[in-house]
C-alpha cells in the first residue's frame, strides 16, 4: 500500500467512525422511545390481565421486519437482534420466569433463550413433571419442553403430561441440534471425551475417525461434560455453544454430528390462548371408541376438509389397559370455523377431543 493510499484511508475511517457513533446515539434514543411505549403498554396490561408474552404479536413483528429489511443484514440476524430488544424491554413490563429441563447450558436451555431472549428468568428443573406442575400452579410463567426429534421420534414423557394437564401449547420452536467439540487442548492432546450418551452416539463416526484413541465417558448432561472438560487435563466435551460460553472453552471443532439434519421440536406451554396469525398449527388429543373403523372415522373429516395433518402419534391412555389416545397436529387455528366443524365431526367418532392449543407454526432454519 502506498503512502498516498494510507493518507486517503485515514480521514475516511475517521468519517465512518463518527457516522457510526452518530447512528449508535440515534439507535439508543429510539430504543429508549420503544421502551417507554412498552412500559405504557405494560400498565394497560396490568389493568386488563393481558399476557406479557404474546407469540402472535412477536411473529407479526418479525414478519414486518423481514418485509422492511433491505440488507446487508440477513433476516435471521435482524430477528436475533430484535429478540433481545423485545426480551430486554419486556422485562421493564414484567420479568418472565421460564422453566426448562435442567441443567443449564443444554439444548433445552438454548431453545428457551431462542424464544424468550437473554433477559428472562430461567429455572432449570429436574423433570418434565416439575415443569408442568410449576406452570400449572402459576409459580412460573412458561415452560419449554421437547416433544419430538427428527432422529429419535416423539418424547413420551412430554406427551403423557398433556393427558391430565390443562396447560395450553402457545408456541413451538425447531432447534437445529449441532454438536461441538470443546476443549482447552488440541486434538492430538485429547485423551478423553465427555458427553451425554446420545451426544456420543450422534458423533460416533467423527470420533472414530478423529479421536480413535480417546476414552469416551458418559455424563448426565452435555453441560456437565463441559464443566468437567474445563478443569481436567487432556479432556474435551461434546456440548453446545452455550456451554462453551459458560465454561469458557474453545470450540475446537464445530458440527461434528454424523447427521447434518438433526432437529428437535420444542413446545412452549402456558395458561393463555393464542390468537390466529394466518400461519398456525393446532394440537389435539383424541381418545377413540373401541370399534372397527374408529381410526378411519377419526381421520376422514380432516381429509374431507383438506386439512393437512403434520403429526399423529398414539400413547397409552393411562386409564385402562390397551386403551390409547392419539396426539394429532394439523395446520390451522381453532378459531377457524372450518376447524371447529371438523372437530365436531371427529367428536362423533371419539370419546374425548381435547384441544391442546393453537399456536404460530415454526419454520425450519439452518
């Protein structure tokens, strides 16, 4: 680079930095204006008992931002930024408490943060039963629970809790499960790898190819694996990026899972009902009468009304031996008259039709 080039760059860099400082000042002023508006909304909500977390409103905001976004920031980055803006400002209205299956720094924790942002109050609990119980009793505002994975299918513990719970499903998130090797040591210095059993299984081919001599040690969670790897010589962990940040472990290798398209679907549970967004799902629990053609009669109304089923799974009813309930997800919202007519027709072939909730449909994102 010539002296003339360096001379020209200096003033231009100074100009751009001054411009950035001015923009930061303007952004901060606008954020505080937004926060003041939210505080006024919070006062109105206190009087009307309107919920502070409104997933249908957040979806509307994200869609509007995507429509206005002219780049160069991608929509995913804009959404991530605004999720934290909304989270921080919502805390001024009311700090939200959120329960998830502990410990911290697991994928359940990551899913919760992706929904509620970093400013919520998070409570890692030891079981799904505890999550449902705390939300049912109003001691915690919301819970987040896994319901199915693309690799392992349905999560029976979650489904079984809905049989006797009055909680509503109010949102869903599809979390891309990526496994990372965390360690203070280089690959040739690693002698043992800690992780949860299913994480070790998901990475077995990579481990065999890259760390064939390392001892594989199961832990109770990926977060516990990261904690141990942070303090032991020659140790590594397979865990999340969140665990890497918490335990200040370098990400030696990212995305070491054998299956690239591993997703887990999480549900947000609460006590409110969600209004339609135009792109929704409804989840129902149905107990069919024990007679020939019962399942056919249950599904036929959906087919006749051209309603797409996105999932169907059976579970023991817990009431009588060899009696089952069906969990069905389909596109549409309970407030749609067409959906109501279909469920009325389904009820003619069922002993129980229980709506578990209508909620905004999640989209896959890499």
